[in-house]
């Protein structure tokens, strides 16, 4: 649900705005489902993290009702998923580890996402086969991408288990800043001054968040 709604909302809103709503939703769901709240200073440090992402993405000058509904649905579903996986991984009664949780979630995700992909991506199978005929390396690219996705999900579960769903999202925002630096170094991609300021603010917010978590322990 979060993947399909997220894909739909990205047509109308920037990734930065979607990410900022996700950060807000995950704090709300974490409190409602566990009745545990972070220290107030921890929530304050999320402000520069979220603001930096919005600035780096260029803001959102337009509004679209359908895109707004999809965005809220996607971020709410993703936040709920993160909080639920945190509960499952930390529950003594469930006895789940990261590998077991991924084992149960992966087949369900395939069953749900495959029909959605065939419906939303017109002639995706034909296009993929045509690309494979022109260059067989596309198959290896897809397999490599799938392997990376597996390790990303596994590490996400590990981070959630040993920290929290909110910490996972904060680190995810920092990942965006790191990706920009890597793209500059490797691909020489141009980055605007506004983008650099936004990601610098995000990194500063992540540092503040880390310090706030240390003080709250």
C-alpha cells in the first residue's frame, strides 16, 4: 500500500515533502501504538531534519487533492509499517528476528505489488523483455538491484530492532545527503546552493538528534 500510493503521490509532490510528512506520521503512530513518547528535545531536533529535506527538494509550490490524499495514505501506511516492525522485532512473545520478519514479509509484498505493477506500469513485461533482447545486462542489473533491496530491508530491520522506527527515518534523511555527496564525487552531478544548504541543515539536524537521544538515555 505504501509503495503504490507513494508512486502515485510522487507524480504531484516532491520526494522531500513526502519524506517530511512521513517523519511526522511516524512519531504520531509510534506514540499511539506504544503509548511511549520521546523526550521533547528529540522531537525538536526533527525540525531541522525535515526542513532541510524540504529546502533541498525545492519546496512544493503547487497543491493537488488526489496527490495529497495519496501522499497522506502512503506516508501513514509506511509509518505504520515501521512502527509495527519495531514492535514485532522487540516483542519477547513473537520471537522474531530480522531474517524471519523479512522471510514472512517478502512473499506477501510480491503478491500485493505484482498485480499493482502490472496495472500501473503499462506493458512493463513487454518493455523489460525488449530491453533484455537489446542488452542482456539489464537482467543482471535487475538481479543486482533486487539483492541490494534485500540487504537494505534487512539492515532497516536491524536498525529498527536495536534503535527505533523514528531513528530509522532520521538516518534515512541523512542517507539522502550522503547520496548527494556520492553523486557529486562519482557522477559530477551539479547541485544548487539551495540544495547544499538544505542537506547541510539535514545533517546538522541528524547530529542534534543523535545528541538528544544520548542525553535522554
